[in-house]
């Protein structure tokens, strides 16, 4: 490793250990040993968003030059599925927003 980067990495690690030593035990208990994005997204009610982002970035990562440069490409089945999932998530969000609004504004409910 380049000396400058090694020094910077050592400094970051020292700062992290100092930060960690100040954490209360109750906070340490909720920090997973190995971070799992899927599990964390599920715990906060964002599993559908995680799945969309995961699928989308996976498609970008495995894209071919042709699939990135053409403007007349037919969507592949997995791409259609990804966009339909995105639409489904956003429609559910809109429905929840309307339900929340109607709950907090009963005058609009006939």
C-alpha cells in the first residue's frame, strides 16, 4: 500500500476504535456483526425499495455496451419485471399517503 494511504487508513481505524469505545452497550447490541442490506431494509419497512435498487444496479453492472447505447432496445423480461415492481411500490406508497391523509382529515371522508 502507498505510505500516504496506509497512514490515512491507520488514522481512520484509530478514529473508529475511539468512536466505538464511546458507544453505550445498548447501541452496540443493535449493531450487526455483518451488515445485511436486505435484512436492514426489511426491518425498516423498505424491502421493496431495496429489491428494486438491487435489481436495477445489478442490471447496470451486468449490462453490455449495446444495452447501454441503443435507444430502440426492447426491454428484456427481467427489465420489464423491474419496472413493474417499481411501479407497484410507488402505487402502494401513493395509496398509503392517501390513507394517511384521509385518516388525519376525516372531513374529506363522506
